[in-house]
């Protein structure tokens, strides 16, 4: 980028006749202002020295300039409205702000400043994602998109319906696949493009993401997320070359689709599990908790106090929501709107979690249940009698480590608790084995069977008597589906 133009820091509200050469470093989705119905869109512009300024478009200017200011491209800009940023926003937005309107002169320059742009990015390795789980830390990633799951509809705890879609990413080290959940407008725009170009294995660069414990461990978009797909960067070309060189291995991963049913063991081994006793949360400190959505590491023991409970439920294999269908049925899910959802059993249990300071009642669903009970969802589905210690593990003899989420509930002012992970302390003595208990089940490997008889979650013990004697089929439930391209 040339030196004959002014730099961003040279421009202030009183500056006349200025022109700055900038690259569009970040471009966010349009949003509606909190205190007015006005729609706005923010961009981050960067000059040749790496200095940045936030520029904003309002109302009809968003549509007018949507093809003029393209992410990663270079422009000469002049005559934008320059004003000092309000004091409360200076730390985030900088000293000055520009407003782009019809009076602003914008001319595209055919220069490739992508390497300057990407030099300002700090990418988080997949192996380090667990360090930022359920925190407010912004991360950026680069990865290869090898698959995309069907679009689904979810309902937030505030009652709003949102559309989401999951991308499956790998990196160049073949560390376990990572799910990236795309929300709302990203589904309509970027996911549609990805579906159409999936065979090319697009390279994705994404900024402003968060790491969550949803579905084990995944990353998710935020309102200010943005990304490049197959951007014109040297780093992207490196990833494309690597993908081509390792195409056979990558194609096998896509064909086998183990990532749809397996837990990412290598990533879980990087979980920041407390090693000092004082870093664990005492149960007495969270009894009667009334705050919204918090996460805790607790060291204690779990036990099943109510034996006569249903240890599974029939669920949609796309969104895990409850279903009244029979096992193996293909049906349109009313929750996620998947038209070819499949009814499969999912383990669940109500348990009591205790430590020397007290106890809480908690629920667990999926893998933590199978690990704790030393069983699997299909065996639990076929269970016809009230369980005993001889048929499954109902209590722990030694302390284990629990990752617990506290969330508010409508029926009570107190929080309810859900156990997300269970870790055996003996498995984290060394880094090599750390987190192994999260992903391995005690006893025989978990095997899913195809139904030999139609089954519903609303079953009785007598209905189960014959089917519980039948052998489990060795094949796994078919959990792959054609990509939903809308």
C-alpha cells in the first residue's frame, strides 16, 4: 500500500481533503440498534501501518454499499464523516469513528494486501480450544471444511427460534475434527455457499468465535463473527496444497464419518482440569444458586437415589430432542425441522452429586450417563426391571471429577444442574492419559443396534420382556444424512 495517501491516525474531525488507502479488515453482519429501529453495519478498515478505524453504514446505505466494500479488498476512501468516539466505546472502537454515506467517495484499488491483513490475525490451534471452553475469550481459527450437517431449528432459553448448522473442520495435524456451529444469517448465506462447494473442501478463516461445551466441545459464531472462505491468502494456498497431498486420507475420513459418532479424545485431553484441591468448587457454595448459566469443576461422587426412573428417552438423531416415534422410524422432527430425522435412544439419568460439603441433584445425558452407569442407551432401553448394582453401576466408590453446568429453570427460582463431563482422577496423572475417561466407556465398546421390533419411549415393562432377550445387531445406527441444501 503506497505512502502518498494519509494514514488513519492523520484524519480527525477537522481534517480537510484527506484520502486514505485501506483494506476492509472486518465486515460484520447488519444489526438493529438497541435503542432505536435503525439498522447499522460496522466495518474495520486498516491502513498500511496496521492502524484501524471503525466505519459504520446506516439504513439504506448498507444495501447501497454492499458490493462496494468487500472483505479483504483495498479501497481509496475520502469524505467520510469523522467524529470522536464516545468515551465509553473508545477502548473497543478506537479514538475516531467514520460514517460512510452517499457523500463518501470510494474507489477500489486492484492491490492484494491479504498478507498484511492476515499478519494481524492470531489463530488458535485446535489442540488449545479446550483452554477457552465456556469463557468470553474471542478466538480465530483456520480449518478445512470436510462436511456440513443438516440445518436445524433450535429454541433458545428465551423462547426464540433460531436456525443453526454445523460445519466439520480439520486442521493440518489430523487432530480430531471440530464442530463449528453457524447461527442465523450465516446459515442462509455462507452455509449455502459451502454446501454448493463442499467437494472442493473449502478453507475457512474465521474471527470472533467462542468455544462452548455444547455437544462435548465445539466452537460457535457470535453476532460479530466474520470469515473468509477460500480467501486469497498464502496461508490458504498452503492449506489447499496440504489437502491435495493428503486427499486420500481426508477422503477416507469423509467416507467413514467417524466424527459423527465419536468423541474428540485428543481435544478433550487438553481440558483445563483443576489439579489443586482448592480450585474445585464446593457444592455448598452452589446450593440454591440463582444466577444464570455458570460452569463448575466439582470433585465428588455420583449415585442414583431414585432407582425407579427411565434411564433413556427416544430422540431425534439430528437435534437430540424427545420424540414419540418408534425406534428406527424416519420422520419429520417438529423441533429441528429435519425432514428425515431418525428415532434413536439416548441415555439419561437423574443422580445425586455429593462432596464433603453437601449435595446437589443433577441430570446427565448421553456419554456421561453411559460412562457412569457402565452401560449404553440401547441396553438401558431394553432394561425391563428396576436396576440393581449387579446390572449397572449405581454409585461411585471413589471421587471423580465432574464438569457441571448450572442454568435457570422456569418452574423454580433455583438453578438446575447438568453434568457435562465425568473424569476419573487417575486418568489425568500424566498428560498422555489426561481426559481419557471422558471418551472411553468401561466394559464392552458401545454398540448401537438397528431395531428388531418397533419401540417407543412410552413403553411398559411387559412390552419389553420379549425384545430385551433379542441379540444386539453389530451394525451402528446410520447417522449420516444427505446434506440439506435448503
